[in-house]
C-alpha cells in the first residue's frame, strides 16, 4: 500500500512543476487535464487493483488522502484562527494542483470546501474501484459456473 502514497505524491509533484513553470494558456490548461485524469484515475485504480472489503476500501481511501487531510488541518487553522484566506489556500494548493485545469475553468475563488470535496471524491473513487472489482469477480464466477454447466451438457451429446 505504500506505493499508493508514493504514486499520488509523484502526480502532485509533477503537476506542481507543470502548473508553476508553464504559463497558463488554453493549450496548457487542456494538457493539464491529463494530471486531473491521472490523479483521479489513480485513486480508482488503487481501489480496483487490490481486493478490498468495504471497510478496507474506505480506510485505504482515507490513508491515501492523508497528505491532503494533513494540509487541510493546518489550512483550516490558518483560515479560522489566523483569519488569513490567502495562506490557507496556499497551504492546500500542493494537494489540489493536479486538478488545477478544472479549477481554472470552473471556479473563480478557491475555498477550503474544494479541498474537502476533493478528499471525499478520492475516497469514493477508491471505494468505487473496489466495488466494481467485487461485482466483476462475482459476475465472472456466475459466468464460469454457467459455462461449466453448458460444457457438461455439450459433452453429454458427444
């Protein structure tokens, strides 16, 4: 599972360099959607890759968002106790940089609610990936049992 944390961190670091070094244009913003797909797709893939129960998938999702939760804790402190909106958004910026193209297109002002919704979305993607794998395996078992029954009836006719 430690690869999960490393993979998310690599996507965040690559998107950090991309969005901080390249000027924001429409083309760079469109290319930036690759980071969004990679970040969200990676969370889904982790849930799909490992055979997880419902509890395990929620726990893995929460642990995978641990970096964002950690940054959100300090950002919330900065926002509510120190009353500094700029620094609170700056603290969590590293976590939501993979989704910066989406932010540039659909949001005017950033709030901490976006970070909370991104954390919830990542947890739900891990959960959804594990449930889809469970349903797929269940369907394959049903399909295999039907094929075995059909195979036996075919042999009987030979």
